[in-house]
């Protein structure tokens, strides 16, 4: 078995063997949960679930704090010690990892990963296929367009254009 540490291009190739047997021996009566933190792997898993008309399952921990007024899509995973504020809209296949928090008035698109300890403060807009690294923080009003990655311990600028990878403090585009 190969390791996932060889770089992003390799991870995309690795998914073909990672999803090998599941593509042939799946049960359409089960609900499938996507809990990977790697966006490219998540995309392929989601495409597989949707193209085979499978049921997307959701998991919300009893130890998560959720306000009374939030909306969420299918296939979400909310782990223990996550806090979700009021008037939050969470799209399909969103993964909120341990000790992360989502402030009031936040909109989160499809296939988004909020990693361990990340903070998304009020009135932020997060596009589709976005990964927010561990212990990163988005200040109020931040807009992340589609296909953005925020590195660990990063405070990105208020507007991040599509396809960018932001790393370090202060955040700067690397591509």
C-alpha cells in the first residue's frame, strides 16, 4: 500500500485504488457518509454516490452545539465539540471537524471541509469544494470562492478568488 504523503497529484491517482471494491460491491439500501478531509477524494466519493443514486447519510454528534436556527443539506458530518451559530446555511457533504466553530449568518457551499479548531466568524460566505485548514480563522465578512484551500494556522484575506491556495499569516496566494 502506498502512502498519501507524496503530494497532491499522487493523492488524486490514489483514489482509484482507494475506491476499488466499493464501486463493485455496494449496497443501495445503505446510507453512505463521506468523512475524508481531502477535497479531491471527497469529490470522487460524492460523484460515485450521486451517479449511482445512493443515499447520502449524515452524522451529527450529540456533543456538538447547534443553534435552533440553521439549515443543512444532505451528507453532512458534524463531529463532537463543534459549535454552529444561528442563521447558518450548510450545503451538501460538509464536514465540520472537532472543535471547529461556525458563527452567525454563515453560508457554506457543497463539499466543504472545516478542519480541527478552525473558526469561521459571522457573515462569511464559503463556496463549493473548499478546505479550511486546522486552527485557521476567517474574520467577519470573509468570502471564499469555489475551489479554495486555506492552510493550517492561516488568516486569509477578506476575499479569496477561486482556485487559490492560501498559506501563512498574513495569508498570501501561492497560485
